[in-house]
C-alpha cells in the first residue's frame, strides 16, 4: 500500500508535472544522440531527485502529525507552495519551455565537442544532475512531498524509503517510455498542446493547494 502511494506520486510527477524543459531535453537528446544517451541524462536527473529527497530526510524536513499546530502550519505552507507552483505553471509559455530545453541541449553539444563528439556517459549524467539542481521548483516539489509523506507516516524511515522507491521507479519507467517514443512525442506536443497542458496542470495544482489548506484548517484530524 505504501509503495502504491509512492507510485501515485510518481505518476503525478511523470504525467502531470513531467512536461517541462527537462522533458524536452530528454526527448531531443534521444532524437539527436540516441536512446542510450537519453537514459544517461535521465539517470542524472533522477539521481539529483534522490539526493534532494535524501538530504531533506536527513535534515529532518518532517512534521509530527500528532501535533495539531505543526499539521496546520505544514498544511498551509504546502498549500501555498502548490498554489504558487500552479500559477507559475499556468503562465509558463511553450516558447519559454522550448528555450530552456534548447539551451540545455546546446550545453550538452558544446561539452561533447570537447570530446571529439564521442558519447561520454558521464557527460549526460552530470548534465541531467545539473539541470535539476538549479531548478527551484524541483526543490519546492520535493520539500512539499517529503513534508507531507513524513507527516502521513509519522517520520518512519522504512515507510518513507518504500514510498519514495515507488515514486522513483515509476518516474524512471515513464521516462524510458518517453525516450523510446521520442519522435512521436515530439510531433504530438505542439505549442498549442503545451499551452493547454500547462493551464490544466496549473489549475489542478491551485485546486490541490486550496483543498489541502481547507482540509488542515477545518478538518485537521481527518487528513
């Protein structure tokens, strides 16, 4: 059950929040450099996610669910973060997403030129790691996720490991599918489709943030 809950978060990350600059960098890398290179890039992205989650858990970014005040503050804080994230996603233009993606791929190309254009696996892993580490919304997402999961499982480390194992395995599975279907996916995600996806995702995040705040304020013990 805990693993399944992690899978649900992984689905959210892969399908709802997974169509930003990192997604198009992955797709373009698969098309230009092949599936293997795309997987190394994705491995770097996921390694960064794992490191962020591990750091948050080790520094005790968690809340005591039995403490009503902590639950209230963490719930309101997470709700506000989701709303801000939702507004940003709603207003994020397709051209901005593609611009960031193109810049990521240009950096990869410049690095590869230094190695006589040979595929270097560590180049892609390092670039994938860096793409994530300087994305503030990646940190926001994982802080919210870790805080909520820690509260739900009362800080039980084993439960949290199982939960995030489900999350990351799901993300990896769908990223493999994205890289395999790179050509088809690139044709499908037109600017119009991207705008619609961003707006739908933004509205969903805003509603989720409002819902979370209402739950912890008016129904604190039915969370």
